[in-house]
């Protein structure tokens, strides 16, 4: 398996959305088409009454699905700042449209620190919390995302990126993989 395929596998397997591209960990100025589609799908999934708007609860759940765990006060602030022209009724006084949701999520995603996102992804891979990604961790992740990779292929991934040769991937090695920055 080529190095490119291995890093693409790690990106695909990463439970954190919006990891930096292979070009590095610098800030991006716009979302990829894939990220926009992910936001659209979240909106459609959580617009449970299919009225083209999210209420505060739907908005919060959609944001959580996209990797943002925010408090109710923040949800209400974002909704007040992005209210759409829509007749209000007593049962749903604040609603946000698909276009406004896309804008809010674009801003939130672009505000993320890519290095923090990589570190969060590492912690999700490191399920046993020992500061390393083991062959056992990779096998479980491959199974969960439906990736059919042999144990030998997974071990080859570890071997290639395991700079300190301890048989596992530590956080700095993971950062180097995900950012394609071999200097780390």
C-alpha cells in the first residue's frame, strides 16, 4: 500500500470532521465541496419536521453531529444573530434556514484550529488512552468504517510512520502523518 493511500485511510477513518488537507495544517479560507455536502446532509437529517428550518434543538443536534458540542446559550446567540425572515409562531420563535446554517457552520469550521482537530482525532483513535495508536486500535477502526485491510497492511502503516520504532503511533507521529509535515 502506498504512503498516499495510508494517509488517505487515516483521514477517512478519522472521526473528526474537517481535518486539514494534505497540504498542511495552515488555516483554510473556504470549505471543500465534501464539507459543504456534509453540512447540507446534517441540515436535512435534523430538520425533522422537514419545514426547511431548524429550531434550537435541531440546530444544536446538527452542530453536535458535525463535531461541535456547544452550550444552549451559544446556540441561542447564533440563532439570534442568524434569524431568517420567517413568520414566527409561539411554538418556534427562532428558526434558522439551510442557507443560514451553511454560513454558521462554514464560519465555525473555518475558525477551528487544524492542529487541535488533529489532536482530537488522535484521542479518538487512541481508545485506550495510553498516548499511542496500536495495531489493535487500527484494526478496530478499520472494522468500524468497513475498510477491508489485512493485519499486515495495517502493521505496514504503523511501521512506515512509527518514527521512534516502538511499534505504535504517538501523537507527534500522528500529527506528522495528518499534516504531511515530516519535521514533527
